[in-house]
C-alpha cells in the first residue's frame, strides 16, 4: 500500500506567489525552496536583493525528489544549483551569492567589519534562532518553562539588537546580517500573539523589524498569513483584536498595511479606499494629523470569518486640543488570516487633558472604561 502523503499548503501566497511566478522559467541558477521555510527565505531574500536571474523550484517536504537530495543530502531547504553545481546551507549560499553576483556589496568594505558581520551572523544562527524555536515550542501548559524561554529569547536578542544602528544593522547598508535574521523578524507576530513577546522590551528591535518588513526583497519573499485564521472562536477573535490594537499603536503604516490583503477594501467614515498603497497613504496622513495617538480595541462580536470591534483612541490636534474618538469596525478576513474588508464609523469628542484615559505610561488595556462609554 502506498504511504499517504500529509496535506499541507503547497504554494507560496500573495507577494511571494507573484515572485515565484516571475521565476518559473529555467535558468542557470536554481533555488530549491520551501515557501514556508525561514532558512529558504534567507537565501531567497539575497537572490532578490542582488537582482539575480534564477528559477524557483518548490520542494515537497513529504516527497523529496532524488535530484534534490543530490543537492541537499539531508533533504533540507534551501538548495542551490549554479550551472549544475550544488550548494546547500542558507548562510553558505548567501556568502556565495554575494561574492559571485553582488561584488560583496552585502558585506562591509573594511575587512575587520566583515569579520564582525560574520560573528553576528553566526550568533543569529547559533543563539537567536534556536531560542526563537524553544520559545515557540514552550507550551502554555508549562508556564514556568514558557516564561524561562521568553526571558532567554529576549536576553539573546537584546545582545545583537542593541548594536543595531538603523535602519539596518550597520546603518544605511542592508547586509547579510539583516538577511540572516529577516525571516524570524517577519515571523515574530507568532510569538507576540501566542507567547507574550513584546517588541519594545528589546532595544532597537521594533525599528529593525519595521525596516526589514518594508524592504522590497523581504516583502517579495514573504508568504502572507496572519494567525489566528477563520473560522474564529471567542479566544482567537480576541487575539486578533488585540494584535490589531498593538499594531496600530506602533503608528507604522508600512507594518500595519501588511495585515491586509493586497486588494483590501476600506470604508473609513466617509472615505473609500482599496489596496495597500492607499492604506499606507491614508495611515501616514492620519498619524501626521493625530498627535499622541493611543488606541484601545475590544471585541464586540464575531462569526466565522467576521469580527466586529469597538474602539476608543485619544489624540491632539495642531492647536493642542485633545480628542477622544469612539467607533465601531466591521472586519472580514480571507482564509490566510489577512483582512480583506474593513468598515469603520466613528465620532470625535473634545476632552481636556485631565479627562484623558490613555496618558503616557498607562497600559491602555488596564483602563477601566465605564458602561456609558461602551
């Protein structure tokens, strides 16, 4: 009897799917990839960053071809073929691509700084990445183990993140250090939503992630999906609401727009817009106008792939007048957990400084909002 092959999502999604389609034709350079694999994304980012002509080949993790095993004997992605010659291991592949095609532009020019870059790349690989997976594997049923894993991860991440110059690790130059950590940066929403990780607990991390998420080579290789996925339960709907609250409180349009499908439809009060570019433009103008913005969202109702939300946020205008905005939102989600439709209605109420709920230093989730304001 033939062994059954487990089912899994067989292809990349969204912008990553578009990138795969652009690289279907045969080429001298072939990337053997797993769309879901962060190690694959490391090398995929470098291929895109350097503008290399390559062919993308998806590897079925449950039915690996003999031709792939000749390239990667352990059966791990990524694998690379250049004029028929095989290479494996994401970091080795990245060094090769940078030297062969990039004139080493993804490493510092000065030899000592290149050595420092390699030390940090090794640190990411040997310390940060294993700690990320330990935290992910620590279950809620073992709270002490989970707390210990979270503390360990933050400590190890802080060691490298505090050396971050901005917008990338070495400053303006995107490097192999950034490529080495980018796949875990764009996946940190998992540990934020399910393991209690807070970006701002680690110096420099939030800014670094924002820059990486906005980098074209990273965005083009990221399969978009945001757990929890529909159909929702009370617990997963609540997680979705709080994840949106946390994202909007960063006031980072580039990061926030990625929670929406590329063709997402919005009605925001009397404004109608569609697509991520329009969303980014809207949010940029919004947060330029609404100073001191702090937001709270609460679950109102849910069913299947829809969530209704009640929210309050406070801000002050250019004259220094404080306002509190009260509103309701109706969200509709795609299967991959990205929001494909958002409708918002709201009202602005003048408040004094003394009437503010969400003052600096106050946890918005801890504010006791009385029934008359719900």
